C-alpha cells in the first residue's frame, strides 16, 4: 500500500480550491399546456425552453437570471408568465 507524502497530498487540494465553482445545469419538468420543459445553465445564464406545440427543439434564451427561471417554473400558469414577462424580452 502506497502513502502520499504531505506535498503530494496537498497538491490535489490546491487544484480543487482554485477551480471555479459551477452552479450547473438544472432541468425542470413544467406542469403547463404551453411549456413542457425548462433547462437552465446558471453559469452562462442560458435557458432552453421547450414549448408543447413547437415544431423544433427548445428555444435558447441568453442573459436570463436564475430568479426569472424560478418565477417561470413556479408560476400558477407558466404559459401566462412567459407571455407577460419573458416573450420578446430575451
């Protein structure tokens, strides 16, 4: 069994500490007749919104805050929230 000396053991910790934190990509399945799924990448502030009747893949929206996505997916009517607060803005 091999043991790491103190210098080798500490080297990995420095690399992890210097690495930027990633908030990651979150996926939300939305209970809506208009919007079926929302994916959000907090690092790039990019949202991918899949509409129920869209002929192609998800719409890509850049510059969207995380709080805006939370409001969308938690709205009583995500479709109405989209129309009133996000459509045409991004």
